[in-house]
């Protein structure tokens, strides 16, 4: 029978601090099991003993372990959970708004459970007045559907909205942006503009922060111009502001009508990307929150980091890869040129998941079901086949979201935009934890420069 040690006992046997013990877990050096109470950690005494005899694992040069206690997201092996709930299941059964509330409060909405946007109808939908129609609403309706079908896709919870002042500021701030500005770059302008309209943004009690989170996410989406338009008028009336976030985001990123299956795929992508423990942008956002930066500043901090090519911006490289191939037969040339230049194939491999990113598996499956005859999907499948033929790592969520972007015909840069909007929910969740914490998140550096010149 396996004997288990508590976290304190395992740390004592290894001669390390508890934070280092959990760093071993995050790096895959040590496996952790849950105790019967569902909260405490247990460690196999044989694994601990082997590690103790082998000595402390050495880190590669330049790699640092920063561990923070958090009750939001758990990555265990190849499983991802929000507040103890399996993310794959949440992505196919709950709206993004529901999951954001879970991250923020620890509980899913129970009065009228959220549902993935789709054409299903119910008595409640029939009684809710539908939004005024317009081009954006028509794109969401899909072929052969009218106002009655639209009402069935309204958010189960009250729709999230930014204030009129925030919308005017966020839209007006984009007027000087040059043509071709990517959607994520617009988001980075929108956030501080909205912040300037909220004089109470430094009110950091949980209810105020959650209200700010809803407003920020709604404003990020609603301030973007509709797809195919250079800008949105600062005082324009949005005909789809009563729709779920996923539907509203679709109209900003794609000028094609949304099929129910592709709309579900976008909704799932938002849930899958809502949080991922202490990824780089979340660590940056959490550090800002730990010094009591307001929620807008926390989100703007995350936006800066998420644009990096090794983080949320990775999907832009995967989009370029898929767009470069004229068809499935051209994939070999495109991938070969990448490898000849010494570049990695974007969208493959993951620092955390060794056996494959479960988020990518689900999202790619949803896209396949939504558009099995898509030419863009055929290109993506050819890339997958070529990469696997060369025994390269499995696809990650960046490749999956890029595939969705190409299949749906979304704007260039839509993948990193979906990533940023979704991850805003996670940044707000980590801000709530940090605001309740003891104080600044202040890692220490190990000095490797020249010795003191004064000889002391």
C-alpha cells in the first residue's frame, strides 16, 4: 500500500520550503495527490525518498520558480480545472460569462444557469424582447433565422455592459489609430481610455472589482469596430449589446454570418482561455494587483504581456502559417521553409503539457464538427499531419484558435484578441486574490554581475 506524506512532511524530508515543494509539482518533478478533504496535498513517500536521494533538481540557466498559493486554477498532469471543475466540461456546457463568475466568486450562477449560445429556444426566450436589428445582428442570426431565433441566444444572465461614457471614450480613443491596426492593439488603447471615465476605479472591495470586471470585458468587445468597418462612432448605438459576449465578439472579428456550431466553438475558446494558472501575463497582472493597482491597470498590465510572441501573440504566428499555404498540397513547402530558416513551427508544444494540450484537442474537434469541408481546415489538418510525421510536439491552444480564425474567416490577429478578452476574466480573478493578500508580490533576483569594485 502506498504511504503518503503531508506537504509539511515532504518539505521537511527534502529540506526545502513549501513553496519550493510546490514548484517541483509545477515543473513535473514531483506528483501531488489530493487528500480526502479535497484541499490538502499528499505526496507519495517513495517519490519523495527518491528525490531526496537524488538531490535537488537543477534548473536550466535563466529559469526561475515563482510559486503563489491560489484557489483559482489547477493544472494537474494534463488536466485543467477552474475552482475544482473540469474546464473541458465547462467549455461545452457553460457560457463565458458563467465561467468568469465561477473564477471570480467560486460558484457557478445557479438561478438561471448559463448555456452555450445556440439556436435552442425556451419559454423565457419568447418572453424577452429582442434587440433592434442591424447588420451585426443579421450576421449572428445565420441563414434563415430572424428575430425570434436571435432572442433564444440572449445571455441567460443579465447582459454585461460598459457605461455610455466608457464606450464613448474607448471608441473615441481609436480615431487616430492607423489603418491596419490589429484588434489587440486596439484593446490596449481602449482599456486606459475607459479607466479615465471611472473615478471610483480604486474601490477594491470584491463587489466593486467584479462589477468593474464585467464592465471592462463588455467595453473591450463593444468598443471594437464591427468587422469590415474602420471605426465605430463614439456615440453609436450597438444593436447587439444584449447578446452574450461570444456573439458580440464574433461581430467584431468576422463579417460573415455565424453558424451555430462555429459560434459554439468561439464560446468554448473563451472558456478554455479564461485562465491558466500563473502564465506570464497573469503573473504580471497579479503583481500589479498586489501593489493595489486598480482593475483597469491590472488588465492593461496583462495586455502588455499577453501580446508577446511566446504567449498570446503566438496565435498570430500560427495564423500566418495557415494563411501562407495556398492549399493542403502547399503545406510541405511552407513548413519546410520555416524549418530551413531555423524557426519553430508556431502553435506546437507547451511548457506545461507534455502529452498534448487538452484545450487544443477540444477546440480542434469543435472546429472539425462545425466545418468538416472547410478548405482552411484541410490546410490545418495537413499541417498537423506534417508536424506529426516529423515527430514534433502536439498542437497547443494557439494553433487551435488560429485554425478557428482561419476557418471562420475572421480578421487577422483575431486569435490573440480572443485570448486577451478571455484572459481578462482570469486577470480579474487573480486581482481579487491579490487584493485580499498581505501585500506586494516581490520576487528577489540572484545577482550575477561583476563583483563590487570597491573591494567590500
